[in-house]
């Protein structure tokens, strides 16, 4: 599966810290803790989200459970002396699926968008999926210190995403429709992010500021402004 391929390409188990101990050749052991006053909260992150669609066209609804998986690394750059306020810049991969009632089919001059009526059309699945490379930018506040690794945090910012691949899947007893690289998807996706919590587990929220589809995507001749909303958990790994 391409989703698994993208995630596994990025998922590496990195680095365990090595400790060193030194014993002096005398009866007294001098143990001195080394405190790094220039520490940073560089972090790998993994997030699982429940995906919603905002500004849905009339008649379009979501069905089933729509999920997102997000994986990446954020570089931490403290901006105050205490180092509990910072700017974070990262790089990651993301896959997002949306189960809904908007059928996308291919036509001679582009693509058709049809709102499915459960009473008229018998189908078992209808969804579209996007695969993105993402660039999170965060303003970060936390209660961490050079020796405290369990702390409260609030991170807010902007996430830019570029759609590497998209796909649609419709399944019914009368036949299936599978499409990929539909050019009506906006290649650039961006939105506001908010993460807050304690230690490794945090609440995460994303609100898309632009539409999933461009102006070429139309229902009955009218463009629509459907955007992405994600709610879930964010896991930070130092």
C-alpha cells in the first residue's frame, strides 16, 4: 500500500543516549551531574486524527470513520534565556482519508462531482485520500527546564502541506471507480495548528485555511469551498 510505503520511509528508530561514569582512584566517588543549559526540545512526532470536512456542499455528509496519520521531526529554536519559549520548524509526512457522499468520476473534459443519495445508489464505500509532505511552523511554550522532562506544553502555529498524491475509491455491487492524481485537488494545503498537553501525549487540532479542491471542481456548475478539520492526539518523542 502506498500509504504504508510513505510512512515506513520516514519512520526510523533513532538514537539512545549513552551515559558515562567515571570513578576516581580513591575511596571517595565524585559524581557531578552535567546540566545542559543550552538544551533544545528537538522532537519526533506522531499523530492520529479524526478527519472532518468543513463547509460541505448541500447534501454532502460524512459516513464511517475518516482517519489521518502524521509523522515527522521538528527542530526547536529557543528565543528566551530560560529556553521555555521557542520557534519550531519541521518536516513530515501525512496521509488523510475522508469517507463521504461526494462521488468523483472521470469525464471526457475533466471530472464529475455527484452527491450520492443512499436511497438511489447502492454502494459500500466512497472516499478520497491525500498524501502530503508537510512543513509545520510553531510558536512553542512549555514548563520544561534543563533537567525536567515531564512538562506542560502549548504549541500553536501554521502547517503547510504539498499533496504528493491523491486517490479516490468508490465501491458498489454495480462496479467500482478508482482514480488517482485527480488534478482538481489543491496541491498546496495550509492551516492553523494547536497542540496542548502534558509529557508525551497531547491534544491536537488542525483547521484548514484553504479548500481541498480548486475552482475546477463543481457540483451542478457551482464551485464549493470544502476544507479539512482534524482532531486527535499528538505524541512527541525526544
